C-alpha cells in the first residue's frame, strides 16, 4: 500500500529545468565550502514565551537551547530557561460573602459562588538548566543521559535520567527504556506550616524533601514510508512533601454559607502516577498530521485524558503554519474539596487546589514558521488560547466516580473531606505567545 | 592587465576570450583585489584554452576533427555537453551547439552579403544536435559536424570564476567577462552594483539602461556588434539552426537577470531566438529582463 | 471496577489497537524510503524546546503530567 | 509494576512479529557485484563498463546526514585514487531528482553520480542503512561493505583501496 505522489509540472518549465541544469553543471565542477561544512553541525534555538492569565499571573520565559551533532552520531544539547512570574494565584479559599446554599439530607449542599476568587499575589523567578548527551553504542543501541536543575526562591529541583533505545527490525521498530530520579526541596518563606491548621502555629524551618523516581518503556514503529506511531508508558513514584505550602482550604458554616476560617492544605506523602501515551505522525503528502492521546491515572484517584491534534501545512520550503487543538479533562483527587464543613471533624487530607479538581482545559492555537528574506534561520510565532474550567458534578466523569470504594481499594483508609458546596467559578482564560528563532551553523 | 580604483572598489582588468574582462571587488585592500583578479584571469584563460574552437589540441578541437569517430571527454566537458543537450531539448532545437557550419556560411561583417540558399542548405546538413550520439562521456558526431561552446562558454567562465572567488573572500564582488556578468552580494552599506546596458546602436559609447543588482547573473544577447543588412533589414548574428537564417524581427538587445550567469545567458539567447515573441517569452518565464 | 484495573485495561486496549493497526498495513520501509521520515516535521517531537515550554505550562496548570519522549523514526541513517 | 512489564512485553512482541518474516539476508561480500545500468549526471553508468577497475559504490540520499558528511571524503578519495584506477560510483536514491541536484550544488561530486529513484539497485545490493558502500575488486566481486559513515573507519577503507589499486 504505497501512495504515489504526483506533482503538476511547474508553470515555467524552461526556467526551472534550466536552473536544474545550471546547478548541476556548476555544482559538479566547482569546489565549494563543503569541506568547511563537514564535521559537526550545531544549532541554536531561542524562544520567548509570553503568557498571561486574565487578572492572574503573567509569565515571561526566555529559553535558549544549543544542540551540537558530532561526526560519530553523538549529540549534546543544553537548555537554559528563565521565567519571571508575576501576578496572582488562587489560594484555594472560596469566594467570600457570595454563597447561596441549600442544605439537604445528605449534608452536602450545592451552591453558586460568584465574585472574585481569592488569590495571593506573588513575584517569582525561576532558572532551569537541562543538559543531555546522546551516545550511540554500536549500530542499534543509543543511550541518552540527562541532567536537570532548577531553582526558585523557595524551591529547588535536581534530577538525572538515562535512556536506552534499541533499533530492531531494520530500524522499523525502536524500543526505548528509561529511568529517572529527581530530588526536590521545598523551603517556604517563613517555614513550612503544619497541614490543616489555621497557619498560626509553629512552622518547620527545615527543608522539605520530595523524591521522585520514574521508569518508562516505549515503542516506536515505522508503519509505512509516511506513518510513524509510538506508544509509551511511564510509572512514577513520588514521596515526601507533596503539599503546596501556600494553598488553603476554606471552612464553611453550612447554615449561613459563610466562610468562617481557612486551613492550610494537606496532601498525602506519596503518590504513584502512571500514564500511557500514544502518538501517530502521518505524512499526508503535503501536510503532516500529529495525533496523540494520553491516559493518566494515579493513586490520588486523579485520572485524565489528553487529546492533541496538530496539522502542519507547508506553503513552501520556507513557510508553514500549524493549527493546534488540545483537550484535557481530569477527575479530581480524592481529597479535593471546594471547602470543608466547619462543624465536621477534620479529614486526614484536604486540598482546594483547582489543579486537583474536576478540571478541563481546551486549547486552540496556531504556529507560523517562516524565514526573513534571505537571512539565515527560521522564525516561529505561536499563539495559543487556553480555557480552563472546573466541571460541575453533573458534567462528565468529574466527582461522581470517586466514591469510597475506589478510594479505599487503592489507598489507605484515610478519611476524605466532604465538600461543603459545589463551587462554580468563571473559567480561566489564558493567552500565550511564543516567538522562536532557530539557526544552524 | 591593470588594477584601478573605481567608485570605492578595486577593478582588475584584463583581456580574455577576445573580450574586455574585469573583476570589481568591494574592498580597500589592493593586495586582495589583485590576488582575486588573478584567479578570475586564470579561470577565464583556462576556460578559453579548454573550450575555444580555435585552439588545436583541446577537447573541442578533438571532437571537431574526429571525422565521425567517438570521442571520450572529461567530466567537466561532459557536464557542459549535458547542459547544452538539456538546452537543446527544452528549446525545441533552437539552442544548438552544432550550428558552427552555419556560422561559417554567414559573415556578419555589417555588409549586405547573404549566403545563397544552396550554401545554407549545405550547411544545414551538418547542423543538429539530434544527429549526435552522446552517452556515458562519449560523444560521436557525424563527420563534418562541429560543436562550439561560444554560446555558453563566456557565461560558464563567469560563474566558475565567481564560484572560485566566493570561496576566497568575504567581500562583495562582480565578475564581468565581455558583458556577461555575475554580482556576488551587495556592496558595503547594502548598496547595489550599478550596471549600464549599452545602446545597441552605439556599443561601448552610451548606456541606455542603468541596472542595479546585488546578486545574480546578468547577460545580454543582441546584434550590437555583428550583423548583416539584408533587404533593408538588420539581421543579427544569432542564427536559428532550424531554418539556417538569422532570427527575423528580433529585438536588438535582450538582457536577463537570473540566479547564475549561465541561466541569464541561455534565457536571453532563447528569448532572442523567439524574435518578436522575446518579450512574451520572458514574461512567461517570469524573469527580470530588459528588451530594446 | 477500580481505577488501576481500568488503567491497565486502557493500556492493553491501546496496545492492541496499535499492534493491530500497524500489523495490518505495515509495509517494509527500506532505508532509502525514509526520506519523509527524515524530515524534521515528521519527528515525534519536532522541536524539543517548544515541547519543553509546553510541558512546563501544562505541568503548572494541570494535575497530571508525563508522557515522556521516546526514540525512533527519523532518517534511520547510520 | 509487574502488569506494566507484562503489557510492555506483549506490545513489543505484537509489534515485531508482523515483520520478522520479511527480514532480508545480506550476502553480497564475496559475490559478484549486482549489475546495473543507471542514468548519470552525464550519460549513463553501466556496471559492465566498470570491469577491471577497483570500484567504490556508495548509496546515498540528500536527506541523510551521514551521507552529507561522507561527500567531502569521497571527493578526496576520488582526487587521490582516480589516477590509480579507482572508480567511485555514488548512487543516489532520492525520489526527487531536484533534491539530489540541490545536494550536489552544496557538496560537489567530481566522481560518477548515478540516479536510482526507484531503489532497485539498492535492493539488489541489500542496502541496510544510509549510506552503505561496497568496495568491489577488479574481478567484479564485492570485497567489503560498510553500513553508515563513520569517520573512524575511513583510514582502514583507504588502506584497502590502496592495496587493491596496486598493480
């Protein structure tokens, strides 16, 4: 099953054919700078991410990546990124003074919250360094080792990874296996607060550690001259301090519907994550279609589906555009709550971080790649619009399935929080622009 | 041979291929201009020696005197012949390196002497690339036929010299061999090179056009210097190998800008061979041109 | 049905789909037929840098992360 | 974790099985060079006309990075050994001739370049990687083959060529 690509004759046959004939003659008979070009080739990629959330955070992230290919197939790359984040982040507290509640026999109330979501303002900078080295081992094995370091005011992450790729079936199938370890340290300003307290108690001045290990297995297969598919799975174990020290959970008086207090959030000290990612890249003749689907599940009961579609269309050798659609949906973590019932006993763990809630993200974007006249290097400009919203329990798989059976089956017998109400917050709109420039030399 | 200062550039001038030649280098460095100029001169002389049909012992001479026997040629010549064959094919036979016999019949000396029909007929019997056998570096011409790289040799020398010089300098330069030229890059300050196109009626005396280019090959075809007057008509020296006659109602000068000098030269020749259709041809091809 | 069983079921289903799909139409792709696969736009991750920027955004805005890059595809040159 | 490993093995098995039967053996060394007659930069290249020469056949394509790296070396090889009787035939396997010609603009080839867009010759030679080269002796038999281009192997290949070219 091979598709034959037929191209119409160019409208100006003589000029085009003459060009080819002249090129052939002059190229073959002339020495050129080929000797200088031989050996390693290097490329430098730079990008600037400008990211803005409506009335919340703004991020500016310049990144530089240097890649060098060596004659025997080795490759070195190093990437430096620097983010400047300013703005507001939701604390997890509910919008105050605007909750209408109705009690029911189950004790769960439903309500609509209007008004502003409480946020804390912050200003942070983050520096991230990544490096990796690819080394062929013989003709069918390739190893890659990498290191990672990032640092911000109250967070530091150091990690390393190793990967081995084996080509089999005349390189039509590649099997990749890898493992990584990461050690993170959290050192909140003013010390680490105790979980589920009002935050006035003593804090722990020590650094809080978080250890992450992961293993991955993947297979890539060349299906035909124009089709490539890959499937990979990752298993990640996290342990240590997994809580967000600045996030809080509201306590709600269900009779008045008012927030009567805030507690620091608290998350379990371990998390086991899994995901499978399937990717297909198909060459349609002129366009290239990238499809991917990821299924993710963890023992916090957070499951997610991610669908991603990109279609790249090349107008000519120097210009292309690529529309992008992404849809993401997740179920909430079992200890996610919109707010705690003030009179109920405290659960073991609770978090109102919307990122652990019944979240949905829809992304629509497009990338344009082009060259500036005859100047070297390729420019890319990408604009994306992202809308994040929290699902109400009636929508999709959110909340409903996270019953006690599942929780107890996979986790401990820890008590889960009971949400005081259902929160409806306006969706968060995010706009990001990435300007990139790549050059080879 | 001379080296002079012209408009902030060094001009290295010499004579080769029976034409005035020059290399302009956009630099203050006299020594560099001199060294590059010698490269241009050496290349022009080399191409002339290798492909002039007047020099005994070279490959063209061997082919033209083989008397019907096959002649094996070197790689470079093979490439040139390939190029000529491609041009013959894409021009429907108008471009032909075997039209030498015709050129002997016609004398373009500005007089009104025109060869007889019989003489043209006889010459045509020895013209036509389709009669040649060309495969795998071996060319076999029927006895009495000749090849002549006159139509592409100068342009080839320009592109070759430009290629050699480009590997030796970072400065912008312009190679001009008898009016066929190649400009390699804008001058300092992003200024273009200014090229004058001769008035066909007063060659060498006045320019009718000033063309500004930064990069590319420029070549002109026309009857500026060599023609015959026949029945009141001015017939240029470019012959249509299919009829044996000069192209009628041809423009007096066709200048084309193309990525290389070879392409410019071939396109201007092909346009000229279209006669009154020259302008339409060039418009169809979508190139930059100046027709007089 | 517990989540982990569902997860494994999803994995097996995906694997099976992929295997069947690829086994059915797989053709032998000769080393010299990899011209399209060699193009940058045909790589699983055409731009590692943009990919890293994306992953960072998604990581900080969503509850799940992961989906590591794997090797394979490409020009298959030696 | 055990479930993962099991699923992974199953997947790998499923992916590999459908093509195992198609794996081609690579005999070639010691056998006569497959015959070919291909269009070239000028005229054609016919394998029969190479008899009596030491021949270096190199399969390449414009999109192949190691091929790009190998061209300056092939050029040097041609300059050093053409006079001693070595004939280099670089067989291009691009589907698109224009792509090959653009490559040749950047990486000039003073040796013989032939075009086989359909890849029939590559199949006959059992080409396993890009580039792959074959050193063929004066008797027309393949002496050695090299998959890929590794700058570390270059000296050994040159030594062998020198030996074969010796009268």
